[in-house]
């Protein structure tokens, strides 16, 4: 998991969000409410369509079926989400507040380079064929640079 550097707020207009996405070079952006609860994910193409039509509401572009997990979710449960969806996976707390993101490249890099036995700051990883207690260090999963693409 890496921190989410930028989010869109549900009350922002498409033009504002589109400008920020382009400045950051992001193809996706998580949308939250005023209490930072996850509302979904927007894609730059959908936001651009709304901006072209001078829409004032971002809601029409928000995909509320965005994959999300909790911090304690095992990697074996996260992997299928990347097969089913071509977007980053949100990490939320029990109140649905956005805490971070898992991106496909970072997850793959972490799986290939950091399986070790129990250690400080590590996330449990259980899988057939792996030693019991093998883990993935969250600090070595990389950084999101393009919204997960």
C-alpha cells in the first residue's frame, strides 16, 4: 500500500478535477466525500466528457464499484481484484475512509522481491507453496505515479 497523494472530492466540478488529473498525469483518481469516505473512482476520459458538456456534477463519472480492501486483507485475496478490474485497489478503514492504494505493478514487484519470514512492518502473506509466515513488506511495494496504469 502506498498513500494516495491526490483525491477528487464529490462536490468538485469535472473541469477542476480534469485539470488536476492532467497536471498530475493520472488516468484514474479516487473520489471521496468531505469525511474522506470512498465514493468511487473516476477515469480521465469520463471526466473529460463531463467537462466538455459543461456539467457541474462529478457524480455521473464516478464508478462506485471500485475494488477496495482493508489493511488486513491477505495478498491472495487482492490478486483476483487485479484480474477482474484494470484499476488500482483502494485501501479503506472500517468506516470506508480512504487510507491508501495498491497498484498492480507495485504488488507484482513486491511479490517477486520481498517474500521473507516474519519481520517488523510486514503484511501477512499466505499462499499454497509458500512457507507459512511468508510476508510482503509494504514499504517495498513501490509508489503510484500514474494513477495505477
